C-alpha cells in the first residue's frame, strides 16, 4: 500500500476508536444520571432506535465511505 493509503487507514481507525470510546463514556455517564433523572423518550425515537441515533448513522456513513474508497482504490490499481 502507498503511504497515502496508510495515513488514511490510520486516521480512519483513530477516528473510529475515538468515537467508540467517547460514545461508551457518554453512555456510562447517562446511566449514572438516569438514576436521578428519568426523562421520557419521544415515541418516534423509541420506534426507530437505530435510525434516530446520530452515532449509529455516523458509523454507517463511515463504513459505507470506507467500502467506497476500497472499491475506488481497487479499480484504480487494477492492472
């Protein structure tokens, strides 16, 4: 692989790890707060948990973009 590809790979894995750790810590914090405050979740969000969650949408967009880049690089380096 070229140096550019390695840099993109390292950056994308770093972003993914950071977002996972950030989400994990945020969820743990909400679990602690939930004991004190119990707010009602809107019905639309309850029905569509994954589609309404921006973290999941971010992961899905990242995976689709990574697959697209892999396909583009595979087609470009074909001999």
